[in-house]
C-alpha cells in the first residue's frame, strides 16, 4: 500500500528562510513546496490542494491575510498557518477571524514551527477522519425531543409511557440542566391531553407577591396595578397540562391554594369570592430534596404527597456518558441547520473529550458548549481545540488538549536534545521526573513511584543519587 505524502506549501520572499524552514520541516512522507509569491501558491493550490499552507504575512502583491482569505474561499476547511517578524494585533485578529490555525512570531519559529505544524497536521487528520465517517442527517428531521439510549434513560422513557396514560400528578426530579421540562412535555405529548395546551411556569422567575395572580388570575382592582381582569394559568390550560418548575421554591401562602386545586379541582381568582372549576393535570419539578424541605417546614407535607404520586428521576449526564455522543451530535446538527445551513461534524478526539468530561451543568451545559464551539469554529469539523469546557471557556481546559500539549512538549525536548549529541535523553527524563514527583508527593517515594508507574527501587535509587549529589555540592 503506497505511503500517504503530506504536502506543505511554504511561502516567503526570503530564499534563505525558505531553505531553512524546508529543512526544519523535513521528515519522511512530508513534501515541502517553496514559493516566493502568494500568487504562485494560489495557482498551485487551485490545481492540487495541499494539507497545510505556511505563509509570511508581509508579502509582495497578495499578502498573507489576503492569501488566507482566498484559500478559505476555495476550501472552507483549508489549513493555513501564518507567521511574521512583526505581528500586529489587527493582523492576529483578522487572521483568526478568517480561519487561520495560528499566527506565529518569526523569531520563535526555531522553537515553535515543528510543534505547531505537527499539531495542525493532527487537526487535518482529525477532520479527514470525521468527514469520512460521518453520516449526513437531514435538517428537517431535527426536532425538540429527549435524547438517550442509556439504561437509566430507558427506564425514564418507560415511566413516561406508563404515566402518560393517566392523569396522576408527576414529580420530576434531577439536577439543574438535566431536562426536566422535556420530560414534562413528553408526558403531555403522549397523553390524551395532547390536543390541549401545555403551560410551563418557572416558580423562581415570578415574584412571590405575583405568583398567586399568575396561577389563578385576579379581578380588576383587586390590588394596586390590577387594571383589568386577568385569566390565570389554571384557566388558560383547562383540559391541558400545567408544569410547575422549581416547585420547591413556591411560597407557603400559594402552596395552600395549589393544594385545594389538586384536591377539589377548583380555585378563586385573587379578589374574587367566586370559585372556578378547572380540569388541569399538574406536573412539577425540582432539584431540591423535598423530603428535607418538608422536615424543615418549608414545604407542606400534604402538598408533597399530592404532587409526588409518581416520581421520575432524571440521572445527571455524568451517570449516563453513553448518551453524550448522541446528545452532542443532535445539538450540533440542530445548531448548524439553524445558524449556518450546513452539515457540521465532530472529530473522533472531540467526541472522546466530550464523553470524558463530567458535565456539572448537565445537558444544558453540553448544549451551550456546542453552541459556543460552533460560534468560534473556523471550519465545519469541530476539534478538541474548538470546544471550550468548564465555566472559563478555556480552549485548552480539557484532558485531550493537555495530552496533545504534553506531546508537543516532548517533541520540543527531542528537537533540543538533537543539538546535544552526548545527552542520553531517556535516563535524563526519568531522573528529572522522579525528582519532581518525589517533591510533589512530599518526599514519599512509594506515592511518587506509583504515580509514575515505575518500580519503587528505581525511584529510591534516583532519590538517593540526587541526595548524594546535593550533599557533595553542599560540602
């Protein structure tokens, strides 16, 4: 089977620099083609595209920024790396906005060039793999639904199917962001009430003094600001379903009135003595421990038992990691169809990274992360470096990128060691890592050896030699 050759276009007006950089990038199965003008490189790129374009920003005729722009017009996934002796802020912003992989300072290329190029070529390979393995999903099939095929979510689906046939109140529990409202909507959708209204209210979003009016309505003039009669949510969704999110935060004064509706099926508007009948199925959700709130006196025990006829608990995303890939691809396809009208994909490494993350914000955090990645990505394939994890949104704040950065550091170490022929690299790395781990674990050789995965005897030998050397220096 013929070996795949990686093609790199190198563009700079200085022939001496072209020769140095080409030699620096020399490797098996790598072909470097040199150009002094961007125009010539563009012609060659249109005829036969390369894997990576490396260009000086300051060029005669078409400059590096314009070259980047034209290459991305030819190929939206074109990989371009720019460098310059003088890198202005505006150049960096323009380059990254137009989709450059990176912008480097020319004076640091001796240290950075090979590392960044190898990182860029890994990204190229990741995109190739994603493009080869992804199946197109028609945009019209994307719709709001519950996604999951894990065992815990299968049990949730079974419960939804059972309770949807009845009118029993349901309590949906789970951490914030796990999709409690989606479960409530699914119960309504598959119930006999599906043709009637579904109304969702977040209890915490409505001030305590207005919540009663929101739920049950009010008469004109019943309180300051009541300029007209208002129909409440119980009247609005008569025959349908009312979903009360964050029910654990409902004030006690409103809880008593809600209890009456559940018991009698009737209520009175604020400021009225007349009772109104309403046939409403109530679904409630909370991320609080309601049993604990009852014990503290913050939630009525009788209301708790009325609402908690059937309980559906949604497990956090970290307990059903096999659903992460399914959810991520669903969100990506939906966001892409709405925002860009094009198919987007994840690289394999990106999906692995998403599955390894704990998702403290659950499904909501995952959706927001994918949305942020789509907004920041320069191509239609999302790589680990495109996906910011955690509250900081740091593009390097994840395990996969940390591994890649360690690989880059090792590559740099190899490059530097080549200039010291007598250096025995592996023994040196082992000694230095052993000493660092020994100090990190408060001079506990057993812990350090376990962490590095080396025999305890080897760790003790390195530590002893380091101590003897230190003693000789002191004397």
